[in-house]
């Protein structure tokens, strides 16, 4: 992951930490067995809760599963931003979230 993306993600997270938010909300980055990455960001009690986000899927079948070796999916579900993609796309997933989150 580029240092710029990591610095931006750390800054976004730190700006919301107030002694309470981080106990319930936060960011998780996990691997998937497809193989790939899954980034989840809880939007509750942030300025992003309720903001429009257009879901996008690339090479995802009707059941929500990857159907090619290169795949990407991003959406908001139940107050959480989800970005998932193949093993080459972690930087892209984080950049998509930050570009949306930092937009004024």
C-alpha cells in the first residue's frame, strides 16, 4: 500500500476517534479466500452516514461471488462501506473509499 494512502486512511480514522466512536466503529481490512481483500468501514456517527454511494461490481456474479480472477465490488450495506477485490486491488479499494469520504 502506498504511504500516501496509508497516511490518508490513518488521518481519516484518527479524526473520528473521540474516546467513544472507536469503541463501536472503525475500519477492518481482511483477506478473502478468493483470493482477495475486504475493507469494511463503519459509517455510524460520521458525516458519511446517509451519503449517497453508487455500488459498482466488476466480474461479480448474480450471487455476489467473483466470476473471474480480477474482480472488484464496492457498496454500502447496513451502515457499513464495503470494498472487496482480488489480491491486486487493495490500494484501489482504499483509494475509492478515501476519494468518496474526503469529497466535500
